[in-house]
């Protein structure tokens, strides 16, 4: 009887260990998927923020929004929304949708500011060092643009 009990307890311990390993592997895979989607959303939101700068700038100067900027912003907003639909666990989901589609922002500049604040919060989750440095670069680029300077950086929008 003892050999049978030893065998059954060995099988039980093995099955329990396999089950725990399986659950932990699935949880790790799910977390990895959410991290990847969070990063993808963050990068697309960064791109949208760059495009939306032209919308906010046009609004500030009472000028028409360039059609290409309007088209690109709409395209990026819907791409982000599609990713969010598949990634319900991503933090700030409601805030992202509000910034993309909500009517609570009276001006494009207010929406742009809200988008920047959202990017700051997301950046702290996605990649804090990257977020700090890209924010520093963005502020420098805005100051340079305001003074009439144009960047020759490969990632910059060239005239």
C-alpha cells in the first residue's frame, strides 16, 4: 500500500507543479502582451501628439488646420482606439479615449495639453528614462521651432 500512496502523491505533486507552472506562464504571457500593447499605444500617442501640434498651432493662430495633419490625426486616433479595443487591461484607457474623442476640451490647445499630461503619466509606466529624454528633446524642439530654427535630426519633421 505504501508504494501506491508514494506513487499517487508523486503524481499529485507533479500535476500540481505543472498546473502552477502553466498558470504562471499564461499570466507572464498576458502581462507581456499588455506591456507590448501599452508601448504600442504610447508610441502611437506620441506620433499623434506630434501631428496634433499642428492642429493646436493652427487653432492658436486662428488658421485652418492643414488637411494632411487632420487626416493623419484621425487615422492615428482610430489606430489607437483599435489597439485599446483589444487591450482592455491597459491603464489610462478611459483617459486616452477622452483625449482622442471626448468633447470636454474647448480648444485644440487644451486637448494638446491633456495629451501631453497623459503621455507623461504613460511614459512613467512604459519607459521612464525614454520618457524623460524625449520630453526634454520635445521641449527643446518647440523652443527652436518658435525661434525659427529648423532641426536636421533624422527623426524631426523637415520643411
